[in-house]
C-alpha cells in the first residue's frame, strides 16, 4: 500500500477510539488508518459512519486476543505503528468479571507487543507502539496532591490492576527488547458517543427517561474530567512528538465531586428541556458505594504542557453543554445502545 504510515488503531469503534480514528483519517490522508475492533458491547460502528468510506480508512472485526489474526493483520497492512486503545474499560464490570479484563487488557496487549517486536525487528521504518492508559493505575489520592509520571503504581480495582499490568509489560518490552514504545495515562473522559454505563452519559440518559440518578456512597469522590476531543488531540501530539520510552500524563485540570457534577448536569438538562430549575435533582438517589471506590484522581499534566505544548482549552460547562446536545440530538444512537445487553447489565449493577 502506498501510504506514508500504516497505523493500527485497536478499539477504534469505542468511545475514545472512534474520536481518534476520525481525527487521524481526516487530518492525515497520507496515513492508512486500520481500525481493529472485535465490537464488544462497547464497540459501535455507528460512531464512524461519517468517515467509513474514506480511502485511507480500513476496518477489521478481529480480537486482539487472537495472536494469529493479529499477526496476519500486521502482514496484510505492513503495519508500522500501533495506537492501542482496545480494552475492557468499565470499573464496575471489572468487579463482576475480572477475568475478562485480564484476558483483553493484559493478554491482548501482550499479543500485540510480541507481534510488534517480531515484525519490526529488522524494520527500516520508524515504528511506534503507543499504549493508551489511565490515571487509575496510580491508585487513590486524598484531598491534596496530584499524580505525576513518577507516582508509584497502586491500582485498586481489577480494571486498574489490568491496565497497570499492561503498562508494566509495555515498559518491559521497551527496556528488554528496545521496542519503541510510548504510554499516556489520562483522566476521566466525557463527550459524544460515550457508552451510558459511565457516569455522565448515564445521568443524561436517566434524566431523559425520568429514572433514578444513582450516586455511589456520599457522592464526595472526585474525578478530573477532560473532553474526549481534547484527549485525542493530546494523543496525536504524543504520537508525533512524544519521546520513545516515555510516559505522559494527560488531564483536564478540572476536578469535580460526583454530587456537584450530577447537580450541574441536572441544571443544564433542565435548561435544555425547558423544565423548571430543580426538576431533575429530584431523581438523585444515593446508592451502595462501589467496592474499593477510589476517593480522588487528579493529574499534574505539566510534563506534556512543557515538553510537547499541549494543554486542555475547552471550558467544562461548554464541553458538557455540547455533550448533552449531542445526546439530545442522537436519540436513535442512545436507544440502540441501551437495549439488549445493557438492560441485563443495568439490572445486575443497580438492583442491589
Ligand atoms: P470503550 O469501552 O468505549 O471502548 C473499548 C473498545 O475496545 C470497544 O470498541 C471494544 O469493542 C474494543 N475491544 C474490547 N475488547 C477487544 C478485543 N479483545 N479486541 C479488539 N477490540 C476490543 O473504551 P474507552 O472509554 O474508549 O477507552 C479506550 C481506552 O482508553 C482504554 O484502553 C481505556 O483504558 C483508556 N482510557 C479511558 C478513559 C475514559 O475515561 N474512558 C480514560 C483514560 C484511559
Ligand atoms: O480515570 C480514568 C478512568 O475513568 C478510565 O480509565 C475508565 O475507563 C473510565 O471508565 C473512568 O473510570 P471511573 O470509574 O472514574 O468512571 P465512571 O464514569 O464509572 O465513574 C465516575 C465516578 O462516578 C466514580 O467516582 C464512580 C461514580 N459513579 C459512577 C456510576 C456509573 C456513580 O456515583 N454512579 C454511577 O452510576
């Protein structure tokens, strides 16, 4: 194929992956973007309708857990870079079924590392294995302090433990085999196309359907929120300018207690739906806390700002407002993903 780069994006039909695929396909017509996704409940090709007929876009419905299939794809497309997002990504599901997380996040990642090592060993091309990870690997903060790139790992859920394992393996392949790797650890993303098992789209969906808004514990837990389109800009920056063997933290400088965030969503929804202020807050329901619930995540992203000149720019209220508008304008997308498997998951998670 006559493309300048042949980039395998794993998990490209998911939330963050689909925004990344769109950005790269549109911005770099000289790159072949090969989206490899086995379409679990979280993968949705509807997310990519607008770019699916572009000449530099390719889709392969395959699992990263299948070594032979992955190797065949490296061969077929002459892959020279990987941006690896495919994962089981929801903490609550990891509490119900840890093994699925080990299989995809640890063993699937190891497959890709082994194949990249084998395939690029005598490569004359510039290669890069970019692993997308999470701030959850650092554990839980109290009221003060921030995660930096040197904060010791202390994962506390099966999800974060599986992501921490995959980060360690990526680093091991860099040190042991000189595989050209880079890692970024990002805080909580929000935005269009996020599956409504995660807090923000779940709240929007439930307000629309006049259902309870489940707040775990007392709602005092803090997360640092970043708009997904800003995260994928950071990924583009790190992919092109990040140093091999390095890790970069990405965050929104935007900490919110869950209960305050839910109230803000209620206010914005009331405004947009033409409801009297206070209408939606009646649905707030405090429920049993998440087991092992991390109190606070907060990212120090000065390294990426100082070294690569990336920082978040969009104000949270603006990002949240455009996110809500997207869900209000895409009722069919929301309806399609909240039938079938979602209903069973929802029942299991919230009917406790
Ligand atoms: P997501 O759950 O929306 O999407 C995951 C995608 O991976 C889906 O399309 C799914 O079909 C695919 N997938 C799962 N198992 C696969 C397999 N075996 N083979 C091929 N594809 C498979 O996840 P997301 O929120 O977009 O997160 C993407 C990545 O970013 C994950 O690695 C996650 O750990 C990381 N991350 C997420 C956030 C966040 O807030 N969502 C923050 C930091 C890092
Ligand atoms: O920090 C990055 C991580 O952010 C990513 O690595 C994960 O893939 C992503 O899912 C997200 O993890 P969280 O567990 O922080 O996200 P979630 O949306 O599930 O929950 C956000 C907060 O809201 C958390 O403190 C738990 C709480 N919560 C969540 C749900 C779904 C509730 O109070 N009620 C809920 O119903």
